[in-house]
C-alpha cells in the first residue's frame, strides 16, 4: 500500500478535504495540520516491481482559509515489491 499525507502550513479552522488524482480523498480535521490516506497497490506482480505511481492534488476545500492553494508537484512512488 501507499500512504499519502497532506500537510497544511497552519491548522484548519474547519475540516479540509484534499482530492487526489487517483480518486482518493484525505481529510484534515479541524485544528490539525495533517491527514493521511492509504491506497492499495496491485496484487503481487513481478512485472510491476520498479514501476512508478504518480499522484497529484486535484482539489482542496474547507478549512476556512482565505486562499487555499495546493502544491502542483506530483508525489511519485516507486513500487519495490508488489
């Protein structure tokens, strides 16, 4: 599995929902600065070893921020042993 973590610079005043390009969502609770989601990888497949998975943030809502701007840099994960 892959664990994705979203981090805010300042604590959220209300819950923040972060949507990822793989369809997963991360919820950051009010008063917190981080949230995580675990995403399963493909079943054991020797042909997937060494491949990469790239995921970006496609949206972020909530938190009662004046300007909530997600980082566009993708999170790239190399699958070492699927």
